[in-house]
C-alpha cells in the first residue's frame, strides 16, 4: 500500500510539474510571438518609409530628366554661335565704377547687340593681385555686374542676353613685372556672341 501511495504521489507531482512546464512554455511562446510581431511591424514600417523615399527619389529623377531635356532643347542652336565683337574696359584701384572711357566701349557693345538681335554678351570681371583671392573674386563679379547694369539701363539690352562671371585675380593679362600690370589686370572683358551667318 505504501508503494501505491508513493507511486501515485510521484505521478501527481509529475502531472503538476508538466502542467507548470506547459504553462511556462506557452508563456514563452506567446512572448516570443509578440516580440516577433513587433519586429515584423517595425520592419514593415521601415519598408513603407523606404518605398516612399524611393518613390520620392524616382520623382526627383524624372523632374531632373525633364529639366535636362528642356535645357538641351533650349541650348540647341547655340553651338553655331561665334564671337562677333570684343572689348575690354578698365577700372580704378578697388573700384567697380564705370568710367567715361568704359561707357564708350560699352555703348559700342550695345550697338553690336542691336545689329544682331539674337546675340548674347559674355561679361567677365578680373582684378589685380592686391587683396585676398575671395575678395578679388567678389570684386570681379561686382565689376561684371556694373557693366551688365549699365547695358541694361542705358541701352535697354534684356538681362537674359547678358551673362556675367568672375575670375578674380586668376587670369591676369599682364604679369607683375610688366609695366602698369595692375591697372591692365583691373578689367572686364566683353564678348558678343552671334549666330554664324
């Protein structure tokens, strides 16, 4: 009888232990499924965000392609342009004010642009070596802008026909050991471009 009681007690303990283990395993499975579901949800959100970003980038690429095609179409025909007039105006030290001598040259450029209605003008500012390169780049731009403003206001040339740039001190026309090098380098070069006849 003692043996039967011990066996039934052991059997009950095993059943109870299995129940505890089964509940524990079920709980672990549920927690694991919850973590997995959360990770899947997070990955799904990231995938949606990536898809939206890809769609946005594809839209930007299409816009850029359209703008590039438009620019190429707009530029068509300019490959047949050539320089039809050139001039140079000079400036006083650290100045971008148009002198009376410069006015005469600019008026000649205006006259040439009036003769050739589809012409364009390239206006490039230069400086001597005095000052920092960044200051000289800005001064060259101001000189080119002064020439552009003069031509637009005094001659009525449309702004879209006038293009400015600055090379600052980087393209001197005269080397430092040459006579009056600095005054010769303080300049704006002008080129009227027109279609081949």
